[in-house]
């Protein structure tokens, strides 16, 4: 196992390009199951999770090939198969094959993911929605088995929570169903719009793009896709917050600033100067160095402040001038980073789903442990800002979601490297 070592306290400077979005790449790879033939996906990030998804596709007879950031996926020889526990436990997004397999093959078998480091994360909305589309879902031996005797049938489905992957699964199932499906209270994250655009390009009929009501008129077949993955807004936000936390200045390129609006508003409120162009964001320190203002956040579905940038914003707030309140409303257990940040000297108190962060004048390096993907990136930010050496163990979490992390931070002047534990 590798650990990440950081000699902190250096201001980050320069430019960093953003990779394709993990959480868009995963559903888009799954969506290739919907049409036989050769699909081409551009701007795919080379991550542990995208590799896992392609491995899972391989078990279903799907062949894939990487050529830089372009992945060619051949679904011609798709056959029945399952997403086994060994894969699903390392990547919950494996559940995204349920919808497309039910629609195309009339059968899917996926291990139930179980709980994880950030909460219970049930998938009953995926299952209930598929049942409303006419599938039979059966839970046995830790697996969910989805079967259909005939083509899925359009239905009206209302999600009680705007779940991102449930929306993706159900849209993918509905595009090949007979008749019209209306999906209400759908999530409208940019990654879903990326998926909708891919499906439209494949010949699907979907209305309500970017809204919380998606109307899908089923078609009997789709053609292979040629589609580009959107930039990773969470990766972009992580680099912005890291530059800010070290007191540095820099530019994030190849991104979509519109997808980062909630974060940019909060960064501006801290006093940082943020300039946007069509595909980049520049971050600068305020003219008179007054220190960072404490700013409160509450996580919400898009376009609200993203839960996937909560831990990283908290790392920044440990260095602000007063107290900030950080409220997590999406996941019930997403404060695993707090005790680790405290090891670096952060002053944080938790009450229920709210963390109260009192700014300090500086953090000091320590040995810490990564617990999940975004918790890990908050520790990287804190470690970069802290004086002295920080060692982060269990960095396989980071490898799930950040492409070329060491190289990108090194390019910004950070002293950071991987070592065997
Ligand atoms: N929920 C239910 N029942 C369901 C599904 C979800 O109660 O059947 C609840 C969840 O427990 C949670 C809330 O709904 O409280 C929202 O969860 P959602 O289903 O939207 O999360 P997800 O689809 O499993 C995706 C991202 C996560 C991101 C969340 C929220 C992917 C592959 N994953 O997960 O990304 O945090 O949406 O935006 O898109 C990450 O990248 O680090 C990550 C965890």
C-alpha cells in the first residue's frame, strides 16, 4: 500500500488542467451497454474507478481499449453476467449497469453495495423505479436480480430524493422502454446532463434536459455513441481550494466555471478574487492581506453547494479568521475527515449534521489516514497548507478519483510524493 508524503507550507502557483469527470465517465461507460457496436468516449479520466467500470464491462463480454483519454468500447458481444461483490464493494457505481442491462438484455444481476464510509446509501429508489418500469426485482444472497419477460414499459416515477445514480439508472432503462416515462424530482447534476446528451446523440428521445422532470419517449433501438466527458467540477474545486488554502494564486484550465458557481460564490465571500473565462478560473489573493473570512456552507443537490466539496471547503475554513458552520444534508456520515483534520491542529466541533470550524493561524503536519475519496482530498489540502510533513496513509481512496494528483500538485510547486508504507 502506498502513502502520500507532503512537505507543506509552500504557496501553490501556476496552472493546472482539469481531467474528465469521474462521475460522468462512470454512467457514460454504463450507457454504452444500451446499443450494440463500437462507442467512442473522449476525455475519460484514467482512474481506479473508470478502470473498475471497464473491468466490470469486460465480465459482460464488452471489449474496451484506451488510447490516451479516448476509450473505445465495443458492446457487440454483450452477454449475461453479474457485477460481483468484489467489484461493487470497491465501487458502488457498479450499480449503474442495472438500468441498461435490464433494458437491453431483460436481465441484470448486481451485488448489493451495502453501507460505506459516508453513510448507509441504500439503492431502493433504483429498484422501485425499475419495478415501476415493469421489471421484477428480487433480493437474494446479497444480490439484486432484475428480470423482465417483455420490453420495459414507460411509467410515471417520482423519486422521493433526487438521487444522482438512481436518475441515471432510470433514464438509461427508460430510453429503450415501450411508451413514455416521466421521471419527477430527478437529479439535475451536470453529469446527468452529460448522460442525457450522450443518449440524445444515440437517438434517444428525452425532454427536460437540465430540469428535474425528464420525459423519455422510448425507442426500440439506439446507435453507438461518440461523446465527450465533461470536465470534473469536483477536481477543479479541489485544486482551487488547495491553492486558496496555501495562500497561493493560480489558474484552473479545461474546466466549466458554470458548473462551479456555488463554490465560486463561497470563495468570493472569503475575500479571494475569482476571475472566470469560458473554460478557466483564476484565483488570486485579496490586494491587502487580511486573511480569509469564515464562510458558512450547507450541502445541497445541484445547483447547490456539492457534498463532494464539503470536506475540502472545511480544510480551507480551518485557516479562516472566525467560526464557520458547515452543514451536511446529503449524507449522514460525511465527517470522517474531522478527526484527521484535528490531528493537524484544526479546531472543529460536530453537532449532528453540522460542523463548527474555528479558524486557526496555521496547521502543523502529522500522520493521518484517508477514509474516503473526498475526505482524503481534504487531508491533502490541509497537508499542503500545514507547516512540516504530513503523511497520508490508504491513498487508494484518492486514486479512485484524482487523475495524476501527485504530478498536478507538483506542477503547482507542491512538495508531494508517494512512498511505500
Ligand atoms: N438515497 C436513498 N435511496 C436511494 C438512493 C439514494 O435514500 O435509493 C439517498 C442517499 O442515501 C443520499 C442521497 O439519497 O442520502 C443522495 O444520494 P445519491 O443517490 O444522489 O448519491 P449517489 O448517486 O450514490 C452520486 C455520486 C457521489 C455524490 C452523490 C451526491 C456518482 C458515481 N456518485 O452518488 O459521488 O456524492 O451523487 O452528489 O455519481 C464521490 O465522487 O466521491 C461521490 C461519493
